[in-house]
C-alpha cells in the first residue's frame, strides 16, 4: 500500500514538472526573441496607435518563443498564421516568415492591403529580396542583416541605431 502511494506521489510530481521542462527556453531562442522584440520596439508605423500585430507564420522555427506568453511582455501582439488566406485577412502590421521563400514574401506584400509592413525572415540568408530584416543563425549565434531596399519600400521607419547595429555585426 505504501509503495502505491509513493509511486502515485512520484508520478504526480513528475507530471507536474513536465510543463516546466517543456517551457525551457534555449539561449538561441532568447536571442531570437530579443532581436525580434528589439526590431519591433524601434520601428514606427505612421498610422498605428498601440502595439503592432506581428503575424508569425507557423512554419517558423521560433514560432513558440515569439508567440507564447510566459514571463515576457512582447512589444507586439503575436498572431500565428498558417495560410496565405489567413495572412491576407489578419490585419497584420508585420510578418515573421519561417520557410516562406523570398519570392513568396514579395508576392504576399504585393497583395496585402496595408501600406506599412515590417517584414522579418529567419530563412532568407541572402536578404536581397523579400524581408527588410533577415535573421542569421549560426551555431547558436543570432545576428541580423537589413535589406535597405525592402525597408525603404516598407512604409515603416526604423531607428538608425538598429541599422548601425546590423552593419556593425557584419564586420565582427
């Protein structure tokens, strides 16, 4: 009888600690969250009052850390989207792309009804077309680059210090 009570108690404790284990955030995830939050924080939308809505494609590797609220206050309202149709109807102020190609990123913005859009991608290493900000993830080190052409056509304004930070990272 004692064994069964101990076993049930042990099992209960293990199951109770499971969410804590599942919610651990890696250093890489923390870096991605900090960079994305920083970019959004230093971006200005001309006709926006309140936090921007950042639509995060479900294909993104970091969708969980960018969308699930924990002990972190986001400078944006996260919304996970799965399809192009959801993206077109979601009234997003910005997009975070996962596996979507740069060509898809360009095509989506052509059809999007909002003029000022912040575009961030995690799988656009060249950063020549598509998103204005592209994450560069190598061996748990997270940096970003800026596509000034895309940014100049985005309709948003970004603090120049963010642009300098991206420039300085290229020369490290």
